[in-house]
């Protein structure tokens, strides 16, 4: 696999079905360093655009002429190539009438006055964020191109979110209420006024904006915002709560009548849920059971009833809904509790439970138990995106997304089901889900709301791509259509051959009744609309902030497979400063996906096209990156959400592609552009190394040496890359190029202790992993063979594990758990993170230095084992980056930290805290330890190499560091035993 391909795949995530900007991104003419163009004399010239030429400011855009597209009515920049590209996009979209070349020539493109455009631009500041650059409707993307727009001012609010993501609370504490009394935005200099109830006021021109967090999932577990809590506690007696009865099949089958009296009773012996609360019939003297309260509400009501003695009665609000077997009820608290004699902690607990119960009742009004679990999760995702990222969505987009909430439950479920399937088209006859009562009616509801497109007649069929519809048919159905058209039988064709033959007949017009034949076989079909799929994809990106997570993340938590840690989200700055930043980022993701697809297809021409586009846009995007961020520490991890960062990954993959094609000159140009545009990037070490290597490939040895020497002065060149450059300088810098020996010469040339082990080989073929017979006669790898050697008397009777970096990252995660999930602004932004956003940046240590150093001091003093035990017991099973709960037992971890010793362990933890990205890989294969009679111990780290293997520079860097830190470290070389003749 090409270097950088795997990283690009993680960035792209699941491939999108529709790429709305594919045509406009690939086909407008962009001259670059990789494609020839004609010079003034008709010859071929290579043009490399500067960042000034590529990156245009908003003022420059407004100075040009804007014209109105006659097809869609949007504003288009007045250049010829922009108009042509936009017309191509409009005409291929199929939403308007098809225009011939003649009718196009008869249409007038009329430019509006510049004063009008400038007046629109001046309205961006001080108005609603949704009125910003969308008034211009710039071509080349779903809404506009990646051209710059003026960032609308946004309230510089600080949102503190306490997150409890245990399985029982994940989908219950889901209500986010952002109460905003005015859409007006806030000046950047405006001082916020914080209130004790958690709201933040901004006073701008007598207009107040309140940003209030009312959700239990947004508040710390041990904090209780007032929100008039004291006043509400006085009114608990008689407080009316509207909720539901669920689990009727577990009741006594009592007849349910509207108005029937009910009472609540705890069920602590319930095998499914010790917090279960039964709903009893108060009319029948025997107290028969109707059902139970929803689990999400019972977890708060049960302790209120058991610990604090609250008693609830009520009545059934309406009759049973047979479709979902839930019954709406109203309950009231019948007694008043005296809180005056309660201890402070008990009082706080009571307030917290009552507040969460009230908020859960309110939450169920939005996501009632009638919703399927995956439906609730999807609604939660959309709601949170609308509330937290409304300034990135146009009014039309927000209205469209909010329309989803008004759809019927069946339509909502059908949409989520189809969205998670491959598609794009589905036969209605093949859609059947137990929780959807009428799929046909649900599909019609989606179509009416614009969330789906349906084919029910030949007229509908002609609007869409026939090939996609034919792919729905089986081989047998395609064969029948093929034989009907061609009047002959051919059973040897594959599915794609049948489709190609049928499409060929359709293009030649030899089968006018083909649509009828196809529709007769498929029946009604449905496809999710491009607008719906694109907006939901955007919502997922904004919600999870990566391409690796999707709706299945909710499912993993609901099933108890994954448990996310508890942390506070302190959000003071937005990742995307304005909508144009988001659209530019999305376009860059599209380019990355297109690049990946063309690599799969071995389409070198289009791969070069993607590299060219990314190269031309990379510099212009990076120019805007740094000024938009408020601090250098934020810039280090916010940059990962910029278009320039995505383009840099495409360009880096392009470097690997060009090197594979032996096009080193082009690879050198791209590497120079990367180093020029990203001056504070942690990837600079690898870029510098590749640049030096490629320069050597083309015979430019002096320049290669200079690049390596300059790289050693770069503070972002670290770990293995630094060792590689040092070794290159020593090799290339021999006389007469350099006469002076570098100061690092002795350090790099140090000998690493080696141990040689011989074994009986099973497979030592070149290019394959070496296999040997172990001492027990079983097949094993070189690492297992080395472990057997060290466990024996000859090896020193060591205990050990083959773990590489795994056990060290697990120890680091346990020791630094409270630091990793400490309250740091802007590093936690979703409820599905296993590490802060700045984990792999320098800011991780710099921002937390005051709390990291005391922990390192405790580790150095020998308290690591105690910290490990405490952290293990408190967080067992909770996900954390690098931590593997199943692979290493607590006993092994305690033995390791005891034998390694406090000083050495503190050095490793400090190394990882300061630069987790550079040092989290390449650690030695084996960790060995042994105890002495006086309960003291020692440890050893061993890198194992088989025949023909050699140390990587990253592994060499770790071994040298460990030797400098006082560790016993060595290399074990396994080789075949000599064969006796």
C-alpha cells in the first residue's frame, strides 16, 4: 500500500454515494505543476500557481462581474470557464428542462450592478449567520465553491458540558436546549456576563443573547445548576409529570382504560433492572401491574422513592396505542419532603436526581418510547447538529432537516434504515422491517418531504440512470429482458454483460418498450434524495468530527460493547469559523475520496489530476489557516479540520504515487510545497526525509545533504525521522563535502547490545514472515521463539510478553487517566471521544504541564502501582486511546511497574506526554521482567529481528533513548541453526 493511503482511508471514512462537486472539481481547467499547458508560442510550459494567484479574497470576488444563470437562477462569476462549468453542472443535474445548444445561445447572462453585490456583502456582519455567503451562490459546490467569504461574527460563548456516557444514560440525557432570545450576533470584543444559573448574556446594542444549557448530559455529574431549583423543590408535592407505561407484556394483563388511577412501586428484585419501577392499578384492590416506567426515567425515580421516600400516584391519560404498546400517563408526587435536616451531600444528591427526572420527562416529549432506538439516535444527532452548528447551515437546510421531525415514525425509520444500507436504489417489494407497519406509505411520506425519490411509472423511470435501476435485477430477470429484446437466448453472460447489452439496445432506440419491461420486473423503487444524503453526511461529520464513526457508534454503546469515558466539554471556539470553511473542508474530503477511488481503478491520469488540484488549493487554504485561530495551541489540533490539511494528505499520497512511478522531480516539487506551506506541522520530519532521499535519487547529492542538515535544525523533526537524517548526514557528509564531524556522530554510532538465538526454521522465504519450530515443537514466530529463550536458564529466567507499544500505552493511559480527560477548553467536543483532540500535539503537555508534573513526581517516587490499581478499578472497560483492557492483566501491569522502577517509568511517561504521536510506535517487541528474593525486580526491553530483518530508524531511536534512560535494552537476532552434514 502506498504511504499515506491508510491515513487517507481513515480520513474519508465510508465512501459517499453522491459527490455533489465531483464534476466541477475535476473538469474546470486548473494548470499546475503536473500537467503541461501551452505558452504564448504554442509550446508546452509548466505553470505553478502561487498562493496569491490561487487564494482569492472576498474583495476580489466582489470586484468581478456576477451573472445570473438562466437555468437555476443562481449568481455565477462572470468568467467564461466559470459560466460553462456551471451550465454543465446545472444541465447534468436534471432538475430543469434540458436545453439545446441553440436555446443556450439565445439566453442572456445579465450581470447585476456591483453596488448591489457589495451591499449584500456588507450585510454579512451584524446579521444572522445564515444570511452570509449563500446570497452569492458561488458555483462549483453544493452551495458555493471554496472561494473565501467574510466570516460572520459569532457569539464568543463558553459552553461547559458535563458528559455522562454510561450505557444507561447515553440516549436518555439527550436534550440540548440553547435558549437564544435574539438572532443577532455578538462582537468579538464584547464581554460576556455569566450568571449563576449557567446562562451567558451578551449585551450588544440593547439586544441580549442567552446561551443556556438545560440538559443533564451537558452538566457535570457532581454539579447541580440552580435553574430555580430551590423554588421547584418547594413545589415537589403536586408536581405533574407526563410519561409512559412500557413493558405491558410483563404486566398482569389488566384492562387499560383512560382515566384509570395508578400508583408507582419500586421493584428492586427485578432481574433485568434493579431500578425498575412498577405501575400498579390503584382501582383494583390487589394492585395488579400494568407495566413499568421507562428505564431512562426509572433510574432517577427509583432512588427518589427508595432513599427519600417520595410517593407518586396518577392516572392514565389516553387509551392504549396498539402499534407501540405504550400508554401515556400523568403522575403526581403525593408527599412533601423536609430537606432542612438533610446533610449537604444528601441534599445535592436529591436535587440532582429530581432535576434529571424532570429533564428526562421533557426529553421524552421529543424522543418518546414509541421511537425505535436507532430512530432516537438519529433524531438526537440531527437535533444536536442544528443546535450547535446552526451558523454553518442555511435557513433552507435547517428547515429541511427540521422537516424530518414532522415525518411519521414509519417514514423516519425507513429513512434511517435506507441511509445505512448500500443503495442507492431499493425495490419496495424487497423492503420489509418489523417496526415499519407500511413501507409503501412511509416511502411516499419521504418522497413528499423531499427525502426520497420514487419510481412508480415509466415516466419516473426516464428521469434517472437506467443502469442503476438494472443493477437491482437478478441475473435471471436480466436474462429474460435480454432475450425479449434480442429474440435469442444466451445463458453465458454475466450480470454486467447483460446490463451492457440492454443499455446498448436502449441507446440505439431498438427497444422503445424497455422502460416498461424494466419497471414490470422491479416494481416501485425508492432512492434517498441527493440533498437528504448530503445533509445527513454533513451532520454526521459535524457530530462525530471524523470519518470513522457513524450511527453505528450509538449501537455499540446501546449494546454495551463500547463505553466512552466521562469528561467535560468546554467549548469556547468553533472549529469552522464560517460556512465557507466547512464547504472548503467538504470539497477537500471529496477530492480525497476521488483520489482513493481512482487509485483503486489504476487511473493514473485522474490520480494526477487530484494531485494537481490539491497542490493548487493547498497553499491558498493554508494562508487563511493561522490568522483564523486565536492561539497557537488551538491551531495545532484545529488545523486537522481545515481544507489545507486534507489537501496535504492527498499531496503526500501523491508523493508516494509519483515515487512509485519514478517521477522523482515532481515528487520533489510537491515535498518542497508541503514544507513551505506547513511550517509547524508534526509531519515535517517525514517530508524532509523523503525530500532528501528523492534528491539523492536524481543525483543532487549536495542539495540532499543540505536538506538533511537543515532538517536537523527543525524543531518538528523528531524521533525516527531525526535519527534517519542524522545517519544521512554522516553518510553524505564525508570529505570532501564536509570535513567537520557532526557533534551527534558518537551518539548515533553507538553499538546496541545484540543477542543471537538459533532455531529450526519452518519458513525463511524472502518476503514472507519467518516461522520457526519452538522448543515445545510447535510452530511460532521469532518473537515467541525469543520469549522461550529468555524464559529458560540460558536466557536468564525472565517473564515477559510480546507487546511492542501496547503495554506501554496501556500503562500510560492508566497512569495519566485524570490528565487525559482533564477539563481543557475545546479538546472535547463530542460524546464519542476516547482522547482529547490535542493528544498527539505539543499542546497536550504544554497546557497540562501543571498537573502532569505532580503525577510524574509521584510515579518517580514509586507510587505508580497504587495509581494503576486505583485507575483500573475506577475505569475498567472504558475506552481510552492506546489502552487495551483485555490483552494485559492487572497482575502483569503491577509486576511491570514494580520491576521497571519509578525513575525510568516517569521518563517514558514524560516522553509520551510531550510527543505522543512521535513516540507511540516503534517500541521494542518484548518486555521482560523478573523478581529477586528481596521483592525487588528488574526489567529488560528487547527488539527481536528475524533473518534479513533490520532495525527501523524509529526502533533505533527508542533503543537509544531507553539506553540513555538507564534501561536494559538489546536486540535479539533469530537465525536458522546450521544444518549438520
